[in-house]
C-alpha cells in the first residue's frame, strides 16, 4: 500500500543494493606507513610474531602492509580485525591471543603507556597545507608577541617541524609541543607539562595561564580533553580537512557544570559499577583497586564489569547500578552518557564525590594515573569519622540528607555485619546483596524454563510480510 508520505513496502523489501566497493589501496604505502622504520623496529627487536593494529578506516590497506612487512622482516604478521576497546589504545589483549611479541599500532593514538608488549606507533602522515595553516595562525594571532602553545593531532605531527620554521621567526613567544610515546624518563622540570603524550616547557613567570592554545587537527575527543584540562587557556584550532581556522566557542564552563552535576549524582549513588575500559594502559589494575577501596570506605557497594566497548544497550542490563565509573585512557574517559540509562563518570569525578579531602580547584584531570599514590595529583584519604560525629550533607539533586564521611576499612575478608539479616524465626542468617534485593523487587525476572509445565504443540506457520501490513490482514482501499 502506497500513500503520499511513503513508498510501497514490497518495493523496499525487494530493492537490490549494489555491492560495497572496497577502498582503493594507497599508492605510497611505504611513505604513509613508514615501512622502513617499522621493518627496522621488528628486525632490531628480533621479533618473530608481530600484531598489526589498524583502525577501521585503514583496514583496506592491512593485507598489503602485512605482506610487505613479512617479506621485509621474515616475521609472522597478524592483523587485528577488531579492537577490544577504543582503536586509539594498543590492544594487548588481542595481541596476546596469537602470542605476539610486539605491536605495530597504526593511525590515531592516545599515546597511553602500555603494560607488557613493546609498541611502535605509526600515525600515518596525513597531508597538511603549511602555507594555509600559517595564514590561519596569523589571522588568529595578529600580535607577534602573543604567547601561544601549538598542539597537533598525531597524524599531523610530521609537519610540525616545517610549521615551526615558518612561525618561530615572527613569533618569539611560541612553543611547539612534541610527542612522547610512553612515560618520559626522569622527573618533570619546573614549568614542564606532560599530558596526553605531549611535552612542552613554559618558562614564563605567569605559567601556562598566560598562554593561548593553537590546535592543528579536526574537532574530536582529543580537542575536548585538551580544553577541559587546560580550561584556563583560550583555544583556537585549524582544521586541515576544511582549511579553516577558528576560535573555539565550546563553552568550557558549561561542560564543566555538566561534569560537576555528575559528581553530585555520584554522591547520591549507593551502588557503583566500575567499567573496565582498558586492559592495556599501565596502572589500570592499581586504579581499580584504588576505586574499590575508595567506594568501600565511602559506604558504597561496587561491582567490577568488563563489557568491552560500553553502549546504552549493554549497560541497561545492570539496572541495580546507580552510576558507572569508566576506567579508560584519557581520550575515551569523557563518555557522553546522555543516551545511557545511568550516568557514566570518570575516576577523577568519583574521587571528587567520595574523597572529602579532594576539593575542586578548577583543574580537570582525565588521566587516571594522576590519582594514584606517588602521582602529581594524588590526595590521601582522610581518617574515618564516627557516625555520631559526622556532619550530614544535603543532596543538591534530591534534597535528602546523605552521609559523606568515610568509614574504617574492613579488618578481614568477611562480609560486614550490615550485610547480614535475620531470614526466619529460627534466627538463620542470610547475606543481603543490593543486586539480589533489586532482582527480588522486579515483577519480571527473566525467562524461566518451567520444565514439564509447558504443553507441547506442533509447529505452525506464522504470519508473512512486514509489521505494517501482514499478508493475512488485508488492505482496504481508501
């Protein structure tokens, strides 16, 4: 049946779609993928099994690159078809499935340090119009005494040397950051910034707050993380794809207000789900233990969940969880949870909610390693306060009273006494689980087998067609 606002359903079902055409391989594979540097890395390390990790947009070249690498090195190459988590992180889990001794990571990367395997990052040298980028910089910063820090996406890092030669003679106060794969050796110098795999030194007396930031790259998670972390600096950017420069108009304060609202939600939560968003970034086990201890001291129940790439459908299965905290790399931590049934916060936001000793200073942290003992932003948990002496707090969301003090850590592995309750008149004890209690309160608890209770019947033919018009329903002409 066709109407003025829709086409015939039968036509849509029988329409033939052309086969997808695979992307044509690049003509300059040796230059784009730096085959010489990659082959030298494999030969010098003596690796016999190497995993090649490509993002989705570069998988069309994977077979050709793997073949050339095997011919140049004699080692076995394994292409990782899909990543366990984000493609910017090195997938050590998939690499260990084939017994790989090293990983060649291609495409954009968050540059988070890995735990086990040696890694070589090959970003892919995307083209950059140096002349147009220089003109855009001059338009954005007409004053030649401007103090500016230049950041770039990793795929344009190869062109930063040429851009520096163009701008440094005109702008004496310009600073170019450089990429650092892994943890840089030695302690940081006074005024030195080491974040997101970037390193630069600010020698001005006023520090970084006297500088502006110029980012070379497209809008994305990397730029958002930069703007939230260095929120005291005005940002501008140049998009090499469009060739346009602009002052970033993202309302950072509004974004921070949204994140602080999630902190309040975390304070109200009683059950927290810890999402394992990475198994390759160094320190993830330590931060998991740190979060468990923090939640236990705050009187909250926690569950550790490994769901791969989180999405609303997966997390909606855990209705008993009030809020989730995502342990991931710095770029993937800022998950937009507006479509999720429950909010998703970062480890730093959870610390703001549960650690009374940590105060909001205006500096936003996206790297969970900054929270660990010995790191620059670590804050020790204060001593426990007796319940009778604790000062109650009022939730800004629900308006109800809530406790914000920390409890003493458990002295044994036995469940605390508050998790035990009298089950019947014989004084038998049963452990109370928030998840089990939530399941008991639901009217639908999932499919039940009901063996021996369901009548057996022969299979019958069902309806044919689509839901808008089954064949046995008939159609009335208007």
